[in-house]
C-alpha cells in the first residue's frame, strides 16, 4: 500500500511538472512585442492560466500581487501534493492493532520532490522575469504622480496667463487621449495574463482631477479679474434707468 501511495504522489508531481514544461520557451516575447503584435485568424495567443493586475499603489505603478509570492505559491503546490501522503492509516490497523499505524509517507527531501521544485522554480523565474517588464511600458506616464504638487503650487499664484491655463489643460488632455488610444486593456504573456484596464482608468482619473483643479482656478481667476468691471457695468445700467 505504501508503494501505491508513493506511485500516486510521484505521478501527481510528474503531472504538475509536465504542466509547467509547456511554458518553458527558448525565448520569451517582451510585453512590447505582445502589444505590437498584429493578430489575425491564424495567430495563436500566448498560453496563460494566471491573471495578474497592474494598478496604482502608493503613487507608483505595480502589480497588485507580489510576483515573488505568486511564484512561491505555485512552487509550494508540490509540497501540498506531498503532504497528502502523510498520516494515511494502514488498512490492516483496523483489523489488528499494530505499532505502525500509518503508511510510509513521501519525504519533502525526496529526490523526486527536490528535482520537481528546482524545475518548476526555474520555469517560473524565467516567466516572471519577463512579466515584470510590463511595468515599464507605463514609464512615460510616471510624471503624472509628480504633477499634483506642481499644479497645487500653480493654482496658488495670483497671476496666471490665459496661455498657461490652455497649455496645462492641453498637456493633461493629450495624456488622457494617449492612454485611452495606445495603452492595452490586457497583455497576454506566456503563463500570465496581465490586466491593465483598472490602471488605465486610474491614470485617466489622475489627469482629469488635475484638469478640474486648473479649470476651477481659471474660473475663480476670471471671476475675480472681471468682477469689478461687471459690477461697474451693472451700476451704469441701473443709473441709466
């Protein structure tokens, strides 16, 4: 019976390793190559089975799940398989009491287990290293996180020209249009599908919030600048009647 348990655990581990072997590549396409790829009816999508998400975390762009933890969790499944062999009662113990109550389990340090972890770990590291590069496709938008302080200082000024208002609004509006037209909703990498839609929406929101601050300042500026003249005109009209 112990031999049968070992055989079952070994087959389960082999099946898990074989599953990961399908994601072992000689070279891995970069996120930029995936985004630029033109798909047609005959183009195969990258094979992926895990969803990761990019978003804003503490004014930085990053994955909502730690890539190291994701890799560790997938590797630890091998140990979970091995644990199924522990504390299995001997069938004969139900008939005749014995000092050996349980079947021999598969040790975590067994050569089969160690080799499986090494192979899976290597495949995961290669794929995660490529996936990590997806963060950098948003590098051109990192300036957005520094703009809040600058815009707050700008709207504190007493005098701002019309051209400055127009230039600032145009800058953020063009950024919004670029995000919406060029950034992907998802990136189907080998092994991992990276969702980007929430990140795109949050970057757009950051820009729109800055535009709102500038427009509010522009409205206040126009009102205060022309308030005296408007009041004078109104008074003259009243006096005329």
